[in-house]
C-alpha cells in the first residue's frame, strides 16, 4: 500500500509542476489579436466527424456568401481542414494529430464541427476529447455561449472558463487501489482573472448591468471559493455592473423559474458548471442542436456547435437531414468576432425568422423534414430579402 500511495503522490507532484509552468506562460501573454490589423484573416473550416461535415459545410456556404466581397479583395480566405476525424485521431493515438494541429495553428479563427469523444463501451480507444485538447493547445480560455428567446424575456450570455476546473486533468486522475480513485480540479489566479474580466468587459461593452458568478463555493471551498473571491475582486473594477453569485444546484432551478430567469444577463462559471448550465439553457432556445458556441483566446478563436457528432444519424443514412442551426449560430458569432457585426446581425435575424417566425421549412432529422442544404438555402434567401 505504501508503494501505491507513493506512486499517487509522485503523479500528483508532476501535475502540480505542469500547472505551475502553465501559469508562468499565462503571465507572459500579450493582448488580444486585432483583426482590423491582419492583412488576410484565415478562417479554418474543420468538419470533425459524424454529422459534423454535413452541417459545417452548410455554415461554410453561408459564410462564403456573406463574405464574398472580402474573399474577392483578399481580406478573408477560407482553409478547409479535414483531418480531425475519429479514425485519424485513433490512428495517431492523439486527440489532435500533429499535422492537423499545425493546420489549425495556421488559422486565425476556426469553424469546427462536432467530434466524437470515445466513452466506455465504444469501439474506439480512450483518447482525449479533441475539444478539450484544442482548448488547451490554442489556449481558448473563454467559452462564450449566448441563449436568446425574446418572447420569454431570455437574453443570456455565458462565460465558461475553458482550460481549468474539473476538465483540464479529466483523463489524468489517480487510481490508488481498487477502493480509492482521485480526480483533480484546477483553479488559478490568472486563469480566473481573465475569464472574469472577459465577462465584465462584455457586460460593459453591451450595456449589461449584472454579472452572475456560479459556483459551489459553500462546499468546494478551496477551488470554487478562489474562483468566487477573484470574481468579487474583478467586479470592483466595474462599479456600474452588479455582481451576484449563486450555487450551481439552485441556479439550475432558477433558470426554469419564469419570474427569476429574466433577471439574469451575463454568467461567469468554472468549466463543469458552465457545461451543465449551458446545455440546460439551450433547451429554452430549442435544444442543444440550435445553440452555437465561441471559444476565445488571445491569439486564436474557435466557433462550434454545443452538441455531439450523432454517429447514429450517419449510420442510419440521415446525415443530410441534420439541423445546421447550431453551426449557423456559431457562424454568427464568428462574423461578429472578426469585425463583421453587420453581417452577423443580418444572419442572426434571418435565422430567427426561419426558426421562429416563418418556419417555412422544418428540420426533423429525417426525410419527413428539410435537408440541411435546403434549410441553408432558405436562410440565405431570407438574408437577401432583409
């Protein structure tokens, strides 16, 4: 038993040293990239696997349509990256094969389709999530997920910390013996400061008056307590914005409280809680298939759907009927992020018309509804009419 304990302690020591090195790198980071100063913005199109290529291709078509003038002038170029499939990742036994990672790093922003993460019982080896790996490799620390349902008074923006918390070491826990296993949660000062400041900066820039921190600091006192205390310190720099805090368990209940939920605007959360709460929030908008997501760093940014790769749809020959709304929402966020807010606003308005107002086409995921291509054509026709 002493030998097993020593093994666990040594492994934990290595993890601590690794995280301390990561903190030192964070301390040297420069300011955010300024896209207006970039001669040619390289937009990577990475389909992923499962239904990913089918729906990502439709969002790509719409981006090409909206940015036709910029492509012609050379301000924007698109780069298709096809290697982030589960088959390629398993062959390389890496979450992201080296050649694919090199291609990703040659882009400024990436539109990424869903990717398969193996789980117990799957035919694939246990390799790390491509999403988690990409967030770490490109330091995409802010996962930004908007949810809007105007008729219900819902206008939420979630800032989920992306590179720490319960996920950063999720595949590197320690099994001491058959009776005891440990996983680890990581919270750093620099990591928490930058996600908190991103949430407050967004609130200030968009006229929001409240930021809500979500933790379980009453029980998880060390890491969640640190996260909450740092949010409180950052809040002092933004006196015009109110900070309130809620625990994750009651927060999940308050999102379904019709009176209370309209009072929330901007959320800032550790990784695991942000993952849970944004999936719940997306249900109000029509489900995770309708929600897009931004992963923001200082040098790179990646935009994606928040749902999985739905391999069953592919197996059943239904990939062409997959709903592309999530990827189109992601494209809206990408457009806004790189400086084309006018195009982003027009696309979002068209998408709202197509999914909530007119509904001339319905996505069912089967041949009883529209194909993703037909729906994307509908969105582009609507954009032209605006």
